[in-house]
C-alpha cells in the first residue's frame, strides 16, 4: 500500500521542471523527498514504494554500471501521459479527477 506523501513526492520530483527526459538517481531522489517531507524517511518505505512503482510500470529503473554504479528512475511513457492528464497520484483530488474522466469517456460513447 502506498503512502500518499511518498508516492506524490516521488512523482513531484521526477516531473519538476518539465517531464521530458527527467530522471533522478536513488540518492538524490531520497534526499529531495526527505527534505520535502521534513523528516528522515525510512529506507524500507522508500524502497518498497520504488519497487511497487516499477512493478506497476509507473517508474522505469535504469542501472548504470561503471566505476560508481548508479540507479536512475524515470516516469514511464504511460505514467507521463497520466501526469499530463493530472491523474497520476494518490488522494481524493486524483480519484475525483479520474472519475470525471471515466464519466466523460462513458458518455462520449
């Protein structure tokens, strides 16, 4: 189960300054999220959110090998589309907006 503040924070930082080719490595994303929340974030919660978001194809995980291997996270193409429609997130606001889109599509057909 997602915690809204963590899920929405991850999406916020991966879309900051535009969503085209936006990616952050594991450590930068963790630091920004902890600062944003105003508290130290449990690595267990952080890792489980990242893992679930990758499994649900919201995030794409890119591992770069080399001297200092690094893991970068990007929004997938479908998540980018959902973000553009403002339905990528957790909470009442996103649920309400998604319901409105469903109604529009239902009555369109």
